[in-house]
């Protein structure tokens, strides 16, 4: 429950979701807690009633609350404000970044979409709000996830706000910032001795057990609903640009899902007539770290075979070695004429500092990845320096302090006297 | 510069500030970079044109941007959007906290005003945005502060966004989260071997030097403008409650200024006719830590003599041993029939966990202080459990992880197999 200013009533909006549709073979299934196709085992996503989407207007969205739920007419859950299980994330700042553009060599407008401004300081609040609202409607009473950290933070905080039970699963070697920020909410926190991919596999098995029948794993058994939450990032960019699409977007990839959903959001907005596409369309660029780059490597090798890797490196929130949506990310990047790049840990640290120094946004390692990849893409000529570009910062620097803690610190240390300040050079 | 959605044009709004007025003797001075009265050395604050304030309407505010600048007609700077030096803070969530109310024994509505949602995750973004916008208009080109951490974060980030120079001064023993989050923006960061009060004294001396003529110390030479930024917290609470005032507010105290400015905001809103006061008025409650409690002790002793202390304890952001606005905080609390309390470090840690578990808000130590004081005030009967109450969380738990890092952590640690999960009790 939030204040009156945040939550106008839009409970008469119908739910536009129609069915679960297989991304592989196109088979359709009723809207339930199912994530894989019974025909071909392909992943499922939400299909919509086209007429309901086409009926949505800019004015209807503008009259909605100042968070993701303004886009409820385009989402598979949350039309009834009273039935939401949410921290009301979204409508995060879109920041004009002229100084960053100048440093990386862009001369068209550059924007940073800063999702560290969400309630638990990552874009995961968007997907969790949609997933848990759908899960509650489906009858689940306990909420779970496999996570590299940010998702765990978000699920635990959402459950605490709602007074619900949660159990989240993370690799045991996570950053302290992500462990404490999850544990403090008081739910169950299970540290697994293994990689994220190990955690994910175990959660897939647990979700099939009788003991977890009451439990929605946001990124497993209700994944189709969860993934749709990422569309709101694309909708917001379009609305914040005055109902225009940028010509280029640079997006970090873990599972690859976020990239595909921003592309899906842009496609939907064009199809339903809320925006005109740019004259030459939009181009989607993907960012990974050198320690976990299976999707980018497949693109560079011109193959559809994504070879799983054992992730290493500091960009832990992106460390998914066997990316569930990798193929679809490849498809989106190839279709739109974009590209993918990856950067090493030193470049990531430089990226964090570059973004902070030029925009005032302190990003976690994933944001360092995206900023460093932006620079690399301009340098290599893959990104058009004369085309309007949006880079996505998906998380908060305070959660990965160690990445830069050894590189930055006080520039001066002095005793509290004018004389000491003068000796330290502070008075010229 | 922000997106079109965030920043409607309101450049025709006049600046309502009239003069600097001495809080002690009432002497008036022109609007300049002056913070102490030339007659009695009392602190100065902003006086307004009453007719300009009275002309402000709810509709005018509602049509403004979704941040503090919607209240520009009530502030001493920032009427022209193009002249702002700002991260656009404000309009942070007001969260209904029924579970917290139940645990502490309140049966009237309880709300948490969560200012950790600001761009650098503390309420300081409000005061810094107003101070730097005023300072820029006054011709300053470098921006500085004496800080316990959050203020330094905010000044450094604001300067980075604006491409301006900054030099911030902090005690050398600050939390890592606050050092790194300031240093990463690339300005000068001076660590002082001493307490905040030592830092503040040195900055007062530096501000008088020729070498710092170009430098605005936000909380020293432009303090009157800076302090007014805190009024926006009070305005937002009123607007988010549907243009009503709560009957009770619980506010953390460092200098004591925030408490006085929330009270001033409520007073102004009543005077200019934007809200009706509650039938029995509002009551203001102040929260300190046991390690730094000079204002609360003065209240308990029934005196106006605030005896400076050497601060100790984990609530470092509140550790001002010689509080500049302490007298005015005492006045506001006595006038409104409120009270002050203080809590020790264990109570602060419990307060952080209680707030997180019941609301999903992870606060820094200052928020733990306020939550623990809320509980204490209800238990002692000082706070009316049947009166609507707002508690202010002014900062982010990620900045003070150490406070709870030893108390919370994984509830289970297992190998990635169903068998290990069963052995650990996860399957009943």
C-alpha cells in the first residue's frame, strides 16, 4: 500500500494476456505456472490480445501511477492495484550524458537509463513486481528465486513488505553487499557452494518437489510473467524521450532476457501505434564481461551454438554461464543490425569510474560493463557516433564496492588545522 | 538535464525569497552568501514574500516535475529549470507500514517516508540541490562541504553531473561505503584526523580564506539556502497524504536542522492555506543515538543549555556533538508537545532489522535510530498510539553494512544437490 499520490485507481483496465506461447514451436498453453513447452521443451512467453494492446493510449499511460504500473495495460499482471505485490519500482531517471558522450566520442545525444534508482537499487524490482503479482494471483504463498544477488535482494524485500514467506538461493561467494541486503529482510537465504548455473539447476529440481508446491520461483516456474517486467524499461525510455525511440541501445546481458524484452517493448510500441520507429529502425547492442561472454562469442563466431562457460571475474550479477535467452538475444542483435562486445575486469573498473565522473551515477560492476562496452563499440566503429543512444545502468555501485575500493579514496589526509591544510596544498 | 517527462517548464515562477533573517534578533540582510548575523552572530534563515507564498496553489505544485522542484515556488532557488544544479531528488515513497505499527504498538496509520530513494540515497540530495543552485546563482564555481558522509556523497555526485569542481571534507574514520561512494566521482576528498565537529570548524576557517573565495561550502557560507531544502520533506508528506498533515512525526537529529525545517514546512502550508492543521495540531519528536544525544539530554533536563559531546557509536551520520540547530529543535518539540529520545547501538541494529523485516526498507544506522526511538516513544507513552504518525528514514543501509553484517547472513549453506537440500531441512 502506498500513498494516494502514487497510486491512482486503474482497476478497470483489463488484463491483456491471452496465453503462454512457445518461443520455439509456437504452441499455446493456458495462462498458468508453466515455463517450458510440453511439445518441444522450448521456453514460453506471454501472448497478448492484440486488440487490447492496440486500445492503449498515451493519455491512459500518463494518467497512471509514477511507476511501472502505468504500463499495466501492456503487462500480464497488476491491473488491479489492490492485488499487486510490489515495491512500486520504475520511472527511474533518464539522464542526459553529454560529458560521457564527449569522452567516448559520440556526438549525438547520449542518455543513461539509471535503474539503480529502483527500491532495491536494481532493475530486478521490475521483474519481481510483475512475477510476484502474477504468482499471488496463481495461488502461490511462498516466493523464491535463483539469483546472482540483485534478484535475491528484490524478492526478499518484496516478501517483507507484503508480510509473505520467501526463500532465495544464491552462490555462496557473492559480494557482502548482496548477502547482507538480502538477509536483513528476515526470509530464508540459502547459500549454495557452486556457480549461479548450479544454483539455477537445483532450484529447477526443487520447483518440481511436493514440498515446494506452494512456492513460486520467479525466474523458473513463473518465468514468462517475470520476463515481461523488463519490457517496462523499454516503455519508459520511449515515454521519457517524448514518445520516441532511440536509434541505439546498449544493454548488459546475463541470461540475455533483458535485451530481448527491451527490443520486444519497442516492437510492441510501434505495432500498437504509440511511437513511430526511427527512420532506419533501432539497433540493439549487448554487453558482457570477458569472464562470462558466451553470447558475444557466439555472435563473433557467426554461430547459433552458445557454448556454456564457467564464469569468472568481478561482474558477478552478469555471471550466467549457460544463458537461457542467449539465442533470442543473438536474434535481436542480428535482426536490428547491432553488435555485442565484452570487456575485462580492468575495463569494467574504468567504466564504473568513467560513468561516475561524467554523470554522477555510481553503478555496480554490470554498469561498468555497459559503459566500457559503449566506449569499445564507438572505438571499433560498430556504434554510430552520430545516432542517438541509450545505455542501461541496471544496478548500484554500493553493492559492489570492492570493485573500486582499492582504486579510489581520499585525495588528501590532514589534521584539523589551517596550517595542516596549507601544508597539504589545499590552499594553493 | 533530464528527460522531458521529468522537467516541465515552470520558469515563469518568481523567486519568493525576500531576505536573510536572523533567527536570534530578527535583523535582516540582503540575499547573499552569509550565514551569521552581523548584529548578534545568530544564524540566518530565509525570509519570504508572504504574498508570493500565499499565491501558490495545489494545482501549480501538481503540474510541476516529479521531484523537489515542484515546490520551487516555496524555495529560495531553482525557479528557472535551466539554472538548476541538481540530481532532481525528491518525491520519495511514503510507505504505509501496518506491520511495523503492529509490532511497536500503534493502532493509527503509520507511514515511513523513505528518503533512501533519492539519487545518492539520502535526504542530503534535497539540501544540496537547493544549496548548489543558489550558490551557482551567487557566482560560486567550486562546491564544498563538511560532512559525516552522506553530504559528501551528494556534493561530489552533484558536481560530477554538472562538470564542476568539488572538495569535500570528512572525518577519516568514516564507513567505507561513504568514502568510496564519494571518491568515485573524482573530486577532491579530504579526510580529516578528527571528529565531524573538528571538520566543521576547519571548513569554517577555510571558507574565510582568499583561496576559497570561489568556493561554496553548502552547510557553511550558503547554509540558509541549504537548510531550506529540507522543507521539501515536509511538503511531500503533506501532498502524499492528500494535502493533510500527520499528527505526529519522528525525525532523526544530527544538527537538529531537519526537524526544524519539517516543522517550518508544516507551519508554512497552514499559513498559506494549502492544508488544514490536525484538530490538535502536530507533534514533533526527535531521535538521537546514545553516543551523541546532546539535544535530547537538554530536553530531558529541562534546559536550553546544550552541552557539546564527543560522539561515539555506530550512527555516524548523526554524530554532530555540537549541533548548530539544537536550540531550534528544542523549541519546535516543546511548542508542539512532542518529545526526544535516544537509543544505544544494539537498539539501533534492532531498529534496522525491524524496519527491513516489516516494510522492505533497508535503512542506514540513522533509520535504525529513528525506528528504535519510535518503539521507545510508544512504550513510554510519549507517542500517542492512536494518532497518525510518519517516521523519516533519511539514508540507505548499503552505506552502513557493517552495522548489521555480523548479525545477518545465510540461513542455510548447502551443496548444489537435492540430497544436500533435504539434509539441510529445506524439504521439510
